[in-house]
C-alpha cells in the first residue's frame, strides 16, 4: 500500500477515536477532554494539509451527486470543527484558564451544538469515502476475492448496527443535542466508557451505512440512464 495513503488512514482512524473520546465528556472529565481536543485539532490541521490538493480541485472537473455531497460535507465538517475549537478557548478551565469569560452559557451551547453536528458530519464524511476505505483495507490485509457469505454477514451486521444506533439515538436524546434550544440534552448516567463507545459507534454506523448505500443506489440509478 502507498505510504501516504497508509499515513492518512492512520491519522483518520486516530481522529475518529479521539472524536469519540472528546464526546465522552461525562466519562473522561474536563482535563482529558481539553487535552484530547487540542490533539484532535492538531491532527485536523495535519489532515487538511495532507489533503490540501482536494481544495485546489474543488472548482475543477465535473460534478455528480457524490462529488457535490462530498464537497458540502467536507466544508460543513471544516466549519463545525473550526467553531468547536474557537469556542473551546473561552470556556476552558484547565488548558486556557486565563481566557475564560463570565456568563459563558451561550458559548458552551455553541460548543456542544457544533461538536455534535461535527460528529454527524464526520460519520457522513466516512460514509462518502467508505468504498475507498474498504478497498485500502483489502489491499492492506491481502483480501482480493469476493465472498457472497462474507458480504451477507457484513450486510446483516450493518442492519443490526443501524437498528441499535437508531434506538440509542433516542435513548441518549441525540436530537436535543443538535438544536440550539437544548444542546446539552440528557445523559445516561452510567459512566461506562465501553457502553458509550458501543452506543456512539452504532450511531456513527447509521450515517456511514446510510450515506454509503444511498450513494450506491444513486450510482446504480444513474447507470440505468
């Protein structure tokens, strides 16, 4: 596998893990949350530097549904991450305590709101590139042939993940965290790191699977024309 592609995959994987850790504020506590946020921001900058060629290509070439969706999601993800990082400074208690402000509730609401939207955009971003990711993993593991049984098992697993993710979205009141009215919502007070990880990975699964298969459907329909 190309070394640059491997580096990008590793960075993207680490960013995804750190994003989940950052979301688990009630599990990790404030200090770890802020440290993880800084590392995530640095990796996000590195990620964009490594993919800077993509920005140069935005206005070039032809546009199809997949490309338009990818551009929109990438830009929304970029904006949400920038807002998350900017809003984190005035509400910091450990890393940047001298920049803290009084009556910071509005800033906290914006921070939480954009963090959860960034989480959704990240999952959709992964879904758009899921085919590329799977092909890279196949090359890395040496899996080249197609297996009907493996395909069926993976699709059944995807359906189960989505079903559990939808249930978890309601249980964790994800909807209220995506609106400015009540971005904090309610939390399941189990303080279980594993439970949180499983729940939020399944929520990511909704958007990854939904985006991946929606694009496959669009391509198949376009091929009929």
